[in-house]
C-alpha cells in the first residue's frame, strides 16, 4: 500500500493505493474508497512473428543394413536448400553430393549415404528446412 499527498487547486488530498490489478486500481482519497479504471495503451510488437506451415514429422531413422531398403537423408541443421544436384530416378553412389544447403552462413554438402536410386525428393531449391526434416530417400 502506497500513500501519496497531492495539492490540487489549493486543496490537499491524501491518496492511498490499496490494490492494482490489470487496469483497475482500488484507492482511498481522504478516507473515501474509489475504484479507478485506467486507460491501458495497447502496445503492439514491431517484430513480426515467423509463421511456418506445419510439416508432418517422420519417424527417426532406423538402422538400415547396407544394400537393403530405403536410406532417408535428414537435414543436419536448420537452413535453406540452395541447390539440388539430383532428381527422382537418378542413380547415385555413396559419397555423391546430392544437395547443397546453406546453414549458419556456410554452404554444406549433403552426401548420399549409400549407393542407389533417388526414390523421392522432399525439398526443392529455396526451401527452408529444420534440423531433422526429411530431405530425400535413396532406394
């Protein structure tokens, strides 16, 4: 509880603030209680909110035996795909650079983890991806 002394047009007032919640103050002026509603300025943030469409999450990659099944290539970091070196149906060897991704102001080569054929591309040039997003499948 805070107490203030005011002089308005020669009249002295003792004001006690009893409580203050949201924009309503319970005060007492010279022993008389009042409920005072204060105008609250609505402050809007100047920083825009990043709204990203929700992408379906894939299950974490499973251990795949060499030469069998699909190999899923996941994004190692959040970033932007700046170049795709392959398309669906292309044959790749282990270690071939299949995508180039910009992350943390650096270009990162995404390499094929095994030999096979590109089954499906889940991204294209210019796409923003998060860490763990599925980029492509090699079969």
